[in-house]
């Protein structure tokens, strides 16, 4: 199992080659999700369903905009939305494991 890395050390989804798989980024000191995540997805389906709909929309909206523009500001907006989604799921799961 890969060690849990802080959010700022996790590679963004765009740096992975198409068709590659990785582990879900959700986890903390005592728990780390080891479910497989398909290329192009932020996290495993189990944890993605826990992301509030407004944050899911933010992730998709900012991701699509960055893919159109490749602008630094749009990349930053995507990373902020991504971090918000991961942080919220980790908050929801804190104490469950």
C-alpha cells in the first residue's frame, strides 16, 4: 500500500498517463483508502458519492475550463476545488475508521 501523502504532494489527475490506475487519495494518519481509481477520476466511486453535489460540480466545472484554456488561474481553481472535495470527504470519514 502506498503511504499517505499530504494533499500538496499528491499528483493531480492530469499528470497520469491514460489507462493508468492508482489508489484513491482519501485517507489520513490512521486510514488510507486502497480502492483503485480509474484514469481521469479524482477518487474511487465510493468516496466520490460522498462529495456534496455542489463540490462535485465545482470539480467538474473547473476541470473542464482548465482543459479548454490551460491557463494557470484555471489550473489553480481546479486544484482548489479538488482539495475542497478531498478535504470534505476526509472530514466526513474522520472517526469512521
